[in-house]
C-alpha cells in the first residue's frame, strides 16, 4: 500500500528509520531515539513519524521508569523496557 505524505499529499513517501529527539514526560531532559520508524517525503522533504508511532513512544515514556534511559536509545530498546502500568489510564482518546 502506497503512503501519502501528511504534509503535501504526495505519494512519493518512503518508510525509513531515523533518529528523533523526545522530551521526557517530566520535562527533565530530552533523549535521542535512534532507528525510529519514520516517513520521508521525496517531494517536500518532510520527515515525520506516523500518529501510531508517536502514540507508542508517548505511552511508553509515560509508563516506564525514564531514569533508566540514557541520552540515546534505539526505538526497539525503548519499546522493550517493561512498563510500570499495563496501559496509559490518563489517555481517554481510545
């Protein structure tokens, strides 16, 4: 299935992995998350994550002990960290 750019609606979008920088939920610092699933548009050059990936990262950071994360972590390593709660009980969007 061909993706469409969320910014310019071009169909010239590729799925890649890239580093992203994320502020921790407590605002104490930002981390680099490497090898994050990302979309890259060949027409407008926008690089972005899907809403699903953004939600996965936000939920994971909210539900783990972020003190165990260094300055850099891969997406897969982040998602493997055990959660303190089963789900984000403060997210009423689902």
